């Protein structure tokens, strides 16, 4: 049972880690509190599930989900930079309208995918034929590991390009990067598109992994993403982009693990999950301050 | 080369806090000018630079650079030919990025939206050469985050970033104002050297009368949004702090002990 719980936490941590990387881009790189997340995550699931049940290949469906997510980011970006609506409100507006849009896309609140082809059924068949000795119970773990790893690597490389540097500077010092000739509206929008594309991708994979898409599956996604980013920060710090993105994925795994731990001890029931998440975030946010406070009281600060 | 024509600018128009900064300001900057600008607080010195850089839009009037009307060009587009250094050392660099990453952004000024690598061995070589020129030891700290640098080092770095890709015009807004006297001298020397070597047309706002007289070829004194003194060449060379202060008092019509203290 323990082994199974660990396996499931790591699997979930990896796949939700892709979503957390999306949150990391807006929150840490762009310094933009984007709440589109709660809408773009189920959007990815809705697009992928709808296309799969209408007979499209699960790979096309997943690619379409990525595009849909980027589009959601674009809308939030235009609301913020073009219509000059505040960051928070822009995200909330897109998130809220996405709830209706997701229902439209799905046509009903829930789409089961149990007997549908998914990227995993294709993958399982491929592995069965090519590598018959491979233990199939680890197929999700290995796929997610490769997947999350590849996406993290691509993100790290992207952030090292000239455009990536401009994105980082946009979050760090917009005044300076404008004086270097960068239109910060454009960099913000690009960042929001990439972020929400990753989040929708995560939603599309989660839907195929758990076997259904549900219009309510996005509630609290932002908090889970936030928790992962913060835990990652506390674990590995901000030494470099590579370590901090790794930290985000590790944070996501740790977060899923702590949630299932609490649930398995029957300390809470499944419906308490969102409350638990909020508590985890509060704890993760206050631990560093508590640590500083302790340090400050034991070793007097240099300035006296 | 740079022409400001009949510029007017009012902040908070129509409110009790209405502040008319410029009402018909005109200025012509010539190729190769190194202009120092002095004036009391609220004279409009910083606003002047912000208007040239496109940070603040004008209410009326026109701005021409090399005969081209740039009045409505947004800030990020003007950045292609304007280099800036601000008073606050925190403003000119990106603190959580490294020295070389900051330099890379300046190196590709106005073409930063590309998927080429931000840093290459070749670029690092170029950056090293630039930094070893200013002898602050920064060439050994390329991979360090800028927030670990001192204010003076950051200002020197900003100056290099502003001039690395030679701008048509360099705007310095009291860029040594927040530095200790010793560091201010180093950054001022560096400024003079770069401006001279690269022959960059420069406008420098300063509160230091000595610097204003010693540096550059032309001196402007501003008061209440007007240029009340515009001297150059021999006339500027013959200027002294005492006479400048007297001039200050003349235009202000009364003695501002506070200004005197600050400027002396």
C-alpha cells in the first residue's frame, strides 16, 4: 500500500508539475499573479477529451489543448496590457469566462474517457510490442518522468535565449528592459501564452491519466501550483533557473505526497482537500519567515 | 540633431494638484554636444529627460531626432537610439540576473525578441573586454547576480549597458547622485571617457555645480520649466560656482537658503 501511494504521488507530482512550471513562469519569471490557471487547466482537459471522444487521435487532441491554453493566456495578456485591466482581475475574468466556455466545449459537465484511446493506451501498446519485458505498472511513471523532464529542459533552454532573458528582465525590472528596447507588453503576453499552454497540457494529460474530464477539476489548481513553487523555493532556492525549475517539480511531488499522506491516515476526507492545500501553502509561506525569525533571535543581526 | 519644439506638459491637469511643468519649451541639441543641466528641484530637469526618452508623453509640441519626428514613438522604440542611466542604481539593471545576462540584453538592444542564445563564448569575450576597460574588477564577476554588486559598480555597469551599442543620444539623470563622493568621481571619469571616446551626444542632469561646470561643452540652467541660462565654449569655461549661484538667486528672485546649501 505504501509503495502504491508513493508511486501515485510521484506520478501525480510529475504530471501536475508541468502545470506548476506554468505557474512558475508567471509568478516567478514574469512577476505576474495570473489566476487564469483555474480555467486553463480544465480547458486543456475539456479540449482533449472532447476531441478524443469525437474520434480524433489523442495526440492531436493534446496538441489542440496546448494551443487552447496559449489562447487563454493571450486573452488574459490582452486584457491586462491592452485594456489596462489589473493583473488579478484580467486573470479572474478569463478564468470565469472559461468556466462557461469549457461547458460549451464539452457539451456536458463530465466526459468519461475509460474506453477511449488515450496517449497512454497508444503508449502501452507500443511498449507491449517493442519492450515486452517492461513492467506496465511503471509506464505512467516513466512517461511522466520523461515528459516533465523534457518540458523542464526546454523551459530552461528557452529562458537562456535572448527572448527568455527579456522575459526574465520584464519580471525583474520592466523599466530597465524597456530602456533596452523591449516592448514589455509583448514579453508579458508571450510569457502568459507559454504558461497557460503548459497548464492546459497538464490538464489534457491529467484527464487522460485519470480517465475523465470534469468542468470542476480546475478549482484550486492555482493554489496547488503555488504550493509547488513555494515548496520548491524552500527546498532548492533560487540559485539558477535549472535548480529552481527542478525545485518546482520536486515541490509538486512533495505536495502530492503530503496530501495523500494526510488522506491515507484518515486525518481528513477527500472533500477537505482544498482546505488542506491552503494550509500547506500557508505553512510553506511562513516557514522561511519563521526560520529567519529564529536566526535573528539567536544571532543578532549585523546592523545591531 | 535633437530638436524640442514648443513642448508643453502639465501633470494632473484639471485637478487641484495641477502642475504645469513646461509651457512652450524649445531646445536644440547639436551633434557631439555634452550638455550639463542644473536647476532647483521641480525645475523640470528629469521631466525633460523623460520626455526625450518617451517615458512621459507631451501635451503639445514636437520632438525631432535627425529630422525625424519622434514625438509619438513609444519608449521601447526610442530605446534603439537613446541610452539612459538613472539616479537610482537599482533602476538600470536587472538585479536577479547575472552581470553577463544584463550585458547581453544591452548588447542586443532593440532586437531582444529572438530565439538566439543569450550568451555565447564570443559575447562573453566582448563583455570581458568592455569590463576590463573600466578596471572595477567586474570582468571576474560575469556570472554573479547584479544584486550582489555595490551601487557604484551597478551604475558603472548601467553606463556600459547604455553605451555598449552606441546610442545617438545618452541621457544621464543625476547618475552619480546616489553614490558616495569617491565612487561618484570614478563613475564621472568613466562617463567622460566613454562620451569622449565614442563621441556620444549627451545630456547630463546634475546637482553638483562643480561637475556641471567642469564636464561637457554646454551648460543649461533651468527654472520653472524654462531654460534661463544656456552657455557654451569660452563662456562656460569662464564660469565659476559663485557666479552660477548668483545667477540662481537672480532667476529665483529671492535667496533660497535651502538650494544654496544643497548646491554648494
